[in-house]
C-alpha cells in the first residue's frame, strides 16, 4: 500500500483494466472512467482525504518514498497537499478517461487552468495565436498579462485557418488556441484543421471545450494537444464549486502537475469530491440539455419576436456542417437576438419565470443573461458593438427542467 493512502480493510487496490476498456459510453465513462474498483475502507464513493500533509513512520520510509519504491503504477507524489491528494487524483483519472486523454491535472478554476498552462509552457519572447471569439478573460490574460512578460499574441478571425497559418512565426509561435463552441456565438472550430496546422508547423494546440463537454466533443481524438474545461460548468453541473482541468498526454500533464506545485492553483479535497459526484450524472444531464436546447433553438428561430438564433444544431448556423461532423450533440446553450433594444430585451428576460438571471452555465438550473449588462456593463453601446455584443443579445444556458415547461415560459415571455 502506498504511504499516503488511507488504511484499508480491502485487498490491494488496482485499476480494473477490463472495466476501463469496456467503459465506452458517455455515462459509463462518467461513472466508472479511471476509477479503482476497490477504494479505501471498501467505500463505493471516493473518500475525501481531508489533509494538507502526510506523515512517515520513520526515516527509511521517507527514503523509500522519495526513491519511489512505495509508489504504485501511475501515482504521483502526495507528501504535501500542494503536490497531490488521493481525492483529487481520483477525479483527474476520471477526467482523463472522459476526454480520451492519458492524464489530467485539476486546478482551482477554469481560468487557473488556462493561465497555468500558458505560464508553464511559454518562454519569454514566445508568440501565440488565438481566435477572436475566445473567452474574453482568456484574451485579456494573453493581451495584457502575457504581454508584460514579452509574449506576443495574434488574434485571428474564427474559422479563418488561412489567416491562422499566415500568422505563424517560425521558431517563435508556440500555441494555437481556440474555443469550441465559443462564447457567446457558439462558433465551432475545425479541430482537424487546427491539429493539422499545429503538426505541420510544430506548434502546440489547445481547445477550450467547456461548452461542448466530453459528451459532445473530444478534441484529443482529432489530434489536439491539450483540452481545457472550466469544470465549474457542465462537469460539476450544480453551480456549487470552482475548478478547471487540462487533459493531454501523460508526459505533458506531468510537467504541468509539477508546475502546479510551484504556481499553487490547487483544488481542495472537498471540491474534488463534489466534482466527482457531479461528473457521474454528466451523460444524462448533457443529453437532456442537448435535446431541450435544440427544441428551444428551433422554437425561437420560428418566432416573429426573434431576429436571429445562434445554435450549431440549426442549419442557419455558419458552422452547422462542421458541428455535425465532429460533435455528438450541439450543447445546452442557445444565443439569440430579440427584436428590440436594450430595454425591451431586459423586459423579456424579466417576464421569464424559470431561468435565473445569472452568469455561468452548465448547471441543472437554467440561467439567462443579457451580455450587454452582465459582462459588458461598463462599456457604451458603441464599444459593445465593436466587440460584437449587441444590446438585444441573449445567452440562454439550458438546465434540466422539462422541455415543455421551458418552451411555454419562452412563449409567454415573448408575447
């Protein structure tokens, strides 16, 4: 038994390889992916190992540990909470299995995952390329904070892969970065095109797949090097924790885990436990949200009070064809433009009874927001329009409420 495992009455804990090989479906992966069949005290659920430090029986035990003689296959150091924790490690194994990755590393938030990855990999003087519809805080970090470190960022139009390739600076460009689907217009990146560009020019690739989840899309299977999720959203599913994850090849993730021990953006065991519990219902939640969102998008597109709907499941969406090719479902977020101005759009939102007015997405409760007020309140209408944020734009993050109830609510609010 490894030094830092909770004493157990069970036999030696080993990963059931046959189960891992058989866990192909989304819900099976969510429940069993990366899990050990026998846990401490024969517990069904992963125990919360609530400790910041671990002890050694004597000096020889410490030496054996430092020389890895007491480590199991695939295990990492856990003598101090910043370096590892059994509860966190269990969730990382599950997340790796969900995204078809070799390993995963958890962080304190989705933004911590993004910033830690870039800070860990990029040297001074490096150059990165990202698409213009990436999450605004990711762009802000690159254009503001990385710039201070002498790292340049080129922003190219979403879907323009010729522009992306043209922006590559030989021996200097280190990352091609995109989000798919994007926020809020739900643009879909051509994962194969980005992966091919990265391989051809020996540049790493990263996709923020938060909106898709591993149920709808697995970028690593298309040749992407790193996939990132804000685990706060769909992976958790209950709006009760903050976490982020990076998934990829084992050697790259090991380097990130070592860097996390320095940067310190760790997840505590309680949050890891809640995340593990939330992930178990990921498949059924996302499938329900996919179904409802598609019906909502179709309903809104046919309604005279709506100017335009952005949803990759609709043929009117600019990336519908590529979404059909690489996604198993189109996601639980629907973005649309109400026929009206800032005030009338707000009045429509206020008439809704089911969704809460709130940021974020991916939870069991439906959430709705007017980006002009929620995310860009400090900017003028002209400044928002320059960023593509119209006053009448609405982002609707579908929960798991009954589809008919959501449609009825929208219908009465649009009257």
